[in-house]
């Protein structure tokens, strides 16, 4: 898939077929794409925890109240960053790369909030993450349960583009 096609076709999917597994090399390729994201001063402050264990996925789904569907996913990538000045921007850039790589691989995905959420600490403890890291995001990955999903609408380009001044 071409980059712009992946960008435009990616949508958040929240219903997954639970009994599907994603090959390890595909999961690795998604994290590989994430690590090429730009970072402030090239700090690359991130670490990626790839969760495929069903028991752990269920626990994360239970903890992340706005990401219950993680329990049904094939995998979830938790993106952590060291607490640098631009950790959030850096971690978000990596998250978007990962989502686009997932789309490119034909996988359904959803960004689930991590940063500032009350469940950050519980997830860090579950995944044995050292104190100095912050949870930026959780990326749910798997096979969409429905072929046709509700496609979220996007504001029109003409409404938001400004040339030379606002
Ligand atoms: C920072 C951020 C946090 C998000 N957190 C959640 C979340 O916790 N749970 C969820 O179901 N979707 C979450 N989303 C997905 C958004 O709801 C989704 O991107 C938005 O509705 C637009 O839909 P689209 O992704 O299909 O374009 C998050 C997205 C972003 C960028």
C-alpha cells in the first residue's frame, strides 16, 4: 500500500476477532516502523512492550476502561518513553507510525490513551516497567470483526487549510 493510501484508509477499529494471532515477524516490523519516527534532538526515548499473552491482554482491557476491547485483540503494543521534555510528542509520532504500519500490513488497530490516565501505574506494574518511563499509548492490534466498520468522518480540507495567514 502506498503511504498516502494507508494514511487515508486507517481508522480506529474497536471490535476484533479474538482467536487470531499475528505472526511475530509482523509485530516486529510494526515496532521497527515505529522506531523510525522523528524525535526531538534524536533522543529516541522510547521502549515498546509487545503483549500477546491472552491473560495480560485481558488484564490491560480491564485496567484501561476506555480500551476494554484490548481483551479481544491479538496483540497490544504499549509505548513508553523516558520522561524527557518532548516525550509526548516523540511517543505520539512513534504511535502514529505503528498505526500506519499496521494498516499497511492489513491489520485493524486503535490508539488507546495512556499518558495522564489513572491506569498508567497499574499497567507499568503489570509489565514490569521501570519508574522513569511514562506510558504514552496502547495500540490495540488484530483482525476486525466486521468487514465494514463505521467510518469516522473527517473535516473537509477546505475548512481547515489557510494560506499565508489564518
Ligand atoms: C491521543 C489519543 C488517544 C486516544 N484514546 C482512545 C481511547 O482511549 N479509546 C479509544 O477507543 N480510542 C481512542 N483514540 C482513538 C480516537 O477516538 C480516534 O482516533 C478518533 O475518534 C478518530 O477516529 P479514527 O481513528 O477512526 O480516524 C485515541 C486517539 C488519540 C489520538
